[in-house]
């Protein structure tokens, strides 16, 4: 599972796209949403912070604000 960097909806809400096996499965607005996608994919939601299970790009599970470009 890959959680992409933060993007911003047209209404200003930050989100992160979640991919499973290379397919986009939806937008997460918080870590709980990532856990829900994990559950749907048959993964143990207790492993949401495990780098071997979830690849967090552009920040970890506590990063939900868009970063300014470097």
C-alpha cells in the first residue's frame, strides 16, 4: 500500500491518494481513512505505521498538511 504526498481538494481540504498494488483506491483525509483502505484490502490495520506494509510518501502518518516546495 502506498500513501501519496498531500494534495489539496478544490475546496481546500488536504488529502492523500491511497494506492493498493498500483491502483488508486481513494482519498484519505486522516490516518483512520488509510486504516479503512487497509481493512478493505485485507491488511491488518494495526500495521498502519509499519513501513514494511505502508509506504508513506511525502511525510508519515502524522503529515496531513501540504508542504511548501523546497
